[in-house]
C-alpha cells in the first residue's frame, strides 16, 4: 500500500505539476480590433448621402442630434431625392410618412443646391411642413477658413 501514494509529488490526482494558465493572450483580440477600427475609419466618410449637391455656406453653428436624420436633397435641376432615391414631388410626403411611421417628431434635413431657385426649396419644405413634420431643417456648409 505504500506504493499508492508517491510521497505527494504528483499531488494525489496523478498529474505532474500541471497548473492552469491564469493569463489570456489578448494579442489576437487587439489585432482584430485595430483592423476593424481602420475599416470603420475608412468607410465612415463614404456613408454620407451620395447625391452631389453644392451646399450654400453659412456662419450658423452645427446641430448635434442623437437620432439618424432623414435627408431630402434637391439638386440644381430641381430633382428631389429622399436619402439616395429619386422621388417625384407628389410622392414625397407619402414616402416620408411611410418611412417615419407618421412620427411628427422625426428629424428631416433638406439639402438644396446653392444654384437652385429659393422657391423650389420652399415648395419642398412647405409640403413637408404641411404634412405635420415639425423638425425640418435646412443644411448648409460652414465657410472654409482662409489659409494664412
């Protein structure tokens, strides 16, 4: 019977000095996170609305908003886009109501080309306002600082 317990060298369960490793190797995790960070940094500027509109410049402050706004763009030729889809004026309000689930608090941004007549932008803004949307804003660019 003396041979069954080997002097406690094995620890009683038959393992030879095995101890579980208490450290986690985070290098692969950090590598993946850095790759994802780079991918998001590169793609984030590309996620803006793709309708080319030459916005007017203004001195007003930026609006910081928590919710993702709905963007209505009016090009130089007067064509209306909701996000990136072309829409006829007659279908604009029903489409906005369907997208926002008739929420009058939905934030809607109107982007109008600077060469566009003021009346066309007001026509679009008036139709959206008449539909009951209360948070309608015009989008403009901040002026560029002169290089010194």
